[in-house]
C-alpha cells in the first residue's frame, strides 16, 4: 500500500507526495481541500502524518485528508 512521504502547501494548492514517486494535488478552493482555503498560514503549516502515513491531519483545524479521498 502506498504511503504519504511529505506535504507541500502553496497559497493556492496542496501537494501530497506518495511513495512510488507519485503525487496528488488539489486547489484549496476545491473539495476535499476547501477547509485549508480559509486557514491561516500557521494553521496550514501545522500538519502531521497519521493512520500509518495514509492521512494528513491539521490538528488546529480538526480536519484530515485521507488517501482514499485523493
């Protein structure tokens, strides 16, 4: 099963890099990443990998992006 290696955020997008040299990206104005659109830069920067590196959690926002959403 693939796992998440790292996360990068720009002012407009989220990029989630997966094992196997692939990645998923999404505009912050599009589902499922819309919760990041109104977040502050500090809230966006505070993320952690959870669920055996298959999800990214933003604890300040109480939200997650899971691999099955990508």
